[in-house]
């Protein structure tokens, strides 16, 4: 039986403490929306994408709100057939982390999956790219926002549009219009594959 209600040693929480907690919670309840693109063309690509999503979900100050359908894409910027095809997906996050900390977390996830940066557009176990962060426009070479090539990449735009048909890329306009202009040649939906939100 539960005697907690009548236990004289249980003191009510002082109002000042409640106010402090509430004030702290306000900062947590004002997260920014970020869009992150994931790609993998080595190893078990689907497991790797799911592992990256779970790792993002385990990050303090990050909540994964939506996960896109999976697309299969020919590698970009290399000779056809010279690399395995990519599985690509996009996730929408709410985060209280600043962009620089989110970038560090993305790079840490890449390293955890043994990503090796030997060549530009080389094959990789996992690619974690911040596509946009709220309405931030930044020319910082370490992290340009929005991603400088996202508006030209159907493998980013198609899964993002599936999740959020009204999405916009700051400075470039609606994702739907950008995708229509680009077309989806070489970007195939994989309805047989599914990614899930972190548990």
C-alpha cells in the first residue's frame, strides 16, 4: 500500500524551485527545426542509416521528429558503375543545440561508423549533412547554411518533400518547385525498405 500521501516527511517542492525548473524548461521547449540528410553506399546501408538516426535520437538536446522514405541513388560526381549505389534519407529534428554542436555530433556519428574521407565524392559508410537549421543563412566555410548544394540534389529534395510538401530552403524557395525543376532521374523510391523513428 502507498503511504506517500500521508507521509509527513514528504515536503512540497518550494515554489522557487518549480519556477527555476519551469524557466529552464522554456529554453528546452523552444527548439529549432533542423533538416539532416543521410546517405550510405558501403556495408549494410539500411542498418547504417538506422544506426545514424538512432544515434541522433540519443543526442541530448535532439529529438528526431520525422524520418523520410528511403531512396536509392546513383553516386554523384563519379563514373557510372564505379561505386555502389547510395541509400538516402532525410530526417527532421528539433534541437536546442547550436548548428556548430549539431555538426560536431554528425561528424562523430560518421566517425563511429568508420567513415573515411579519402576522396571527394568517394564511397562512404555514412554521410551526415545538415541541410538547413531554422532560417539561418550562414556563409561560414565550416558549416554553410543552408547546405550549398542541397537545392541541386534530388536525393535530398525528394525524401524531404515526402515528409514536408510545404518545405522551403532558405534563400532558394520551395522544395517542391526545386524538385520539379530538377526531376528525379537516377533517384528511385525504395518502398520495400523502411526506417523508423528512434525508440
